[in-house]
């Protein structure tokens, strides 16, 4: 597929002083935006200024791209993401993710807030995503021409990055679970019956993001790691009735542990 849209975005970023390579790129989910403020020598560009980037309208999501140093490593941070439920476009993050190919194709670390469908994974837990189930019925590559759309998803979550994330957590004394994330379109939360179904089908977590980004990242041959903050038990588990304000509030308080994990993880990456 012709990627003039990626070229246009890359041109603007280069014009604004963004230069690769980067040790990694990160997408910050609900409650994690603060990491963008921790970057040193930061160059910050609102998504609105970058062609092809999504306007980001949901509360708790800032919508800016920040390049800088984090734990001594050069990183590119996406503070804010577009969700499928915002405009019905599963490829809304195509340009932000695809443009990474113009900056050395750094590994991509995705973060999110998620509900747990497992009683032993509680609110506040941090979970490395090992695999996913796309339950949305859609795919960000629908409509793309050419054979690059037939992306293999067998190794979507890079096993080396996952191993490294687990080792980092264990060294830092941060408890890190591992699980399968099931993507629901949202924006309504799941019903209790849907949560029971998710568990039966092999999910550990449910959420409304990340999966389309993983598919896009694999389309562009980026290595991916993804980590969730559990903000709530899935609907109906122990009477849970999740709400947006609850997920936002819990994500904000529970994000300290994930921030610590990301710091240790990025600090341990090779300098570039
Ligand atoms: N369901 C879907 N998305 C979520 C949840 C949930 O329970 N919690 C945080 N994001």
C-alpha cells in the first residue's frame, strides 16, 4: 500500500526536530499520561499538528507525541490513543504506529487499563499481555491492499520483550501477572454473561484498546510488548459493575507500579 500518509507525518515530525533512532516507543493508556511529563529534553507535539494522527477526545487522554530521554534512553511517547469506539475506525492509530518505521522501527510498548475476568488477578494488578482474542468483529487492516495485510499473529507479543519485562519486574520486586487480553469494541462495558463467555473462551483480561494497535504494529513489523493495569473486576464478578470514572480513578492510583516497571524496563534497554 502506498504510504504517503506516513511520509507526510514523518516529514512534519522531522521538521519539528524529532530524530530517531529510539530505544522504544510507548503508548500510554488511561492513568499513565504522567510518564510523558517525566521525559528530559522533551519535544512535545500535539496530535492535532501531525497529519494522520487522531484527535483524541476522551477524558483522561491527552493526545500529544513526546520525544525525549527516559531513564537515560531516547524514547518516543504517544500520550493518548484513539479508540475504535470513538469514531468506528479500527485503523485510527495507523499513522502514529506506521510512522515509527521512519524512525528506526523501535520496539513498541503498549499500555492500557483493563478489567479482570480472573478472581486471582485483582484491581491494582499489573499484567503482561501474552496473547489476545480479537472479539470486536473488526480489524484495522480491512480494506488494505496487497499481501502485507495477511499478517501472522502467532508471535504478535514478542517473546523476548515479554521475558525481559518479567525479568525486570522480578528484579525490581514488582509483581507481574501474565494473561490473554480480549478486545471488546466498547464503549459500553460488557454484560456479566459476556464476561463469563470471555473467561470460558480463554481470556484473563477484557478491554477496549490495544489489539488494533498490536495488529497494526505487526503489519509494520514492529516488535510489541503490552502491559495492562487492572482497574476492576469484569462485570458481574463478585457483583462488579465497572464504570468509566472507576477505571480512570483506579488507573491513576494503580499506575505508580507500572510506571516503576516501565522505568526499570526502559532503563535496561540498549542505548541507541
Ligand atoms: N471492560 C472493558 N474495558 C475496560 C474495563 C472493563 O471492565 N476496565 C478497564 N477497561
